[in-house]
């Protein structure tokens, strides 16, 4: 029995070690826009040249957060590899679930911070339109990253090739269809996760107010 458990733990560790570099790197990319969003949109700052460069950087890195939704293909590949049901249920699925939820939470909070900034600037009427535009641009970024294999920094290192690929790609039906589906998925998931976040924030605020009043 002890030997069997040791074998099981060794396999579990190997599985975790196999994908931890990929997960760590993608989470790092996903949390860059989150950090930028707090610096750009939650603090009182003048819209200087540096601020606008930060906004462009924020938009460039933002698709990396919802991009992890497509990393489910790696989970599928690992499941097909032939690991036992226990490894799949207790190691792979929890690992990738936590990974995807963490990255999409980073995306949600980042976009919420944009809305907070617009509200603070008395531009609340533009929040919904801005969210939709952000989701659309993120969907395009996800397609370029997953299928065209472009990276965020390609906007700087090879902008002509990137723009040329965009014009050549998005005149075809399949890329447009995939991007539209991605946009719908991101929009729906964002709305759901946003409601959860706002609900938790409201609950915390009510709890604090209750404590102060006592």
C-alpha cells in the first residue's frame, strides 16, 4: 500500500512539474495588465505621455489573461496521454481550473478598474461600450496568439508583419467566426465573474459598515 502511494505521488509530482513552467509563464503575462490597471486606473494620475504608453502596454498585454482559456487544449492533451482517472481528477483538473480561474479573475479585475476610472472621470455612460471594445480587441489578440502565434511584444518588434497578418487573416470567414465565438465567451464569462466580484465587494463593504456602526 505504501509503495503504491509513493508511486502515485511520484506520478502526480511529474505531472505538476510537466506543466508548471507553462502555467507560471502564462500567469505572469496575465498579471502584468492587472498590475498596470491599478497603477493607471486606480491612482489619481495625469494623462501624461508616460500614462498613455502605460495604457498601450496595458491593452497589449491584456489579451494574455483571457488567452489562458485556450490553454485547456493542454489539459485535453494530458488527459489523452493516458494518466489514471485519479491523476486526472485530483491533479490535472484542479491544477488547470485554478490556473484558468486565476488568469480570468485578473482579466475581470483589470477591466473593472478601467470602468472605475471612467466613473471617476464622470464618463460612466461609456463603461459598457468600453468593456465591449476591450472584449473584442482581446478576442482578436487571442486569435492572433493561438493561431498566428504572435506575442504581445510583436507590436513593437515586428509591427508591419503583424498588421499585414491582421489584414490578411480577418478577411476570411473562419478567423472571423472563431473571433466572434471567442468574443461571446469572454463577454459572458466576464459578466458572470464581474457580478461575483461586485457581490463580494458589496458584502465586504456592508460588513465593514456594520462593524463601524456597532
